[in-house]
C-alpha cells in the first residue's frame, strides 16, 4: 500500500507511460528497485497492465523482473511472473549455511530446499547467481568455493531453469572487502554449468 512507501499501481503505470514516451526505442522493461519488486501489493496488476500496453503497441521489448523469489508463495506473484517474458530469480547460495550467512532470510523463508520449491512454481524460471571472493583466509566472507558451486549445480538440476546468468561483483560491492571472481574462473564454472545442459552466460566484472 502507499502507506508502506510503495507507489500505487496507477502511479507506476503513469510513470511507465511517461518513460515510454520519452524513450520509445527501448530493449527491455525491468521490474526492479531498492526492495523486492514482487512484494508490491498490486504486483500482478502492474504486470498485467504493462503487458497490455506492450501487446497493444506490438512492442518488441522484453518485459522482465529481477527478484529474490521470497514472494513466490503468493499465487498472484507466481501468476504475474508467468505473464512476464522473463522472470529472473536470485540464487547465490546452494547450502543452508551459505544461504543463512549471506542472504539473511526471514525464518518464514526457510532454507535452500524451500527456496527451490518456490522457484519451481514458475513455468519458466531463469536464475541469476552472483559470486564474490574475499581475502578472508577462513573463506567465511566468500561464496566462491567448490562446496557452494557444487551445491548450486544440484540446485540448477532441481529447478531446470530456462537460463542461468553467472555474475560477479563490480564497482562498489555490498560486502566490504568482496572482490570479483577472475574471468577465467567464472568462465570455467560457466562451461561446467553448460555441460549439464543449461544455457549459461557469464558476465565478468567490468574493468
């Protein structure tokens, strides 16, 4: 609701229309932001109304969302994601230990298996995995470990995503001291993911 700081669906549509008039030659429209976009109280309606605009104009831009998947227990959120061209869900950690340490889920979210069960509700899930390294010799501040990568491969097999994007930190990371994974190492893991039959793209850090 607006009292929670979220704009109404009418406001979202007005701002979207204004942006579209200003930038008509766009490639994509992404629902994202400083918080979880699927938590908007009228998420399904926002998706439905923007989708109407796209199809009425016979537009070719891709309509997608970047989500952490925490709201996928709600039927309307799943319905909304399934109306999109692409629903990208964050999955950085494949073990409960890493999941709790780095994602700080609410107790209601549960662990990795509960997270995967939510993602599997989508008709065509796509996954984004962000990796980072750390100078911490105990490796307690990095998710770039063989343990986590092998666990994520198991997660990919469980979800069977349409595509996987493998990224690393760039510029100012959210974690102090986090450093990018070297491009060759990230690509090596990408090749491993592709060998499992998944469409995997690697996005190394910007130089």
